[in-house]
């Protein structure tokens, strides 16, 4: 059996502060995020915008669901919706 599940690698940092105002930032680290359909949008992001997006439908990345000139993938990459 061949798995069709894919992951996206994201570089992240943690930023934290305590009640006294002391703050810190971690070193950058990589996180793998599931992208079951391999369309470039994480499953969690697609699930947040159901029924417009479907984590198992790779074709929804190219659709402009809100007719603003940006595809769903471009919206994800820009951090908009």
C-alpha cells in the first residue's frame, strides 16, 4: 500500500512572555504539517474553511472562492481568506 498523505515543512519560532514582562524567542525550528491532498494548503487550514475547502480535494487550491482575483492557495500564502 502506498500512502498519499503529504506534509508541508514550515519554519517557526516560539515567542513567550511571563507576567513580569520577561520575553524570549526560541531558535527557529521546523514543523511538519499534514497536507493530505498535496495542494500546498495544510489540512487544518482547509478544514477551518469548510465547506469551501476540502483537505482531500487538490483542485480547490486553484479556485478563487471569493472572486477577489486570488486563488485559495494564494489566499493561504498571503494569510488572507
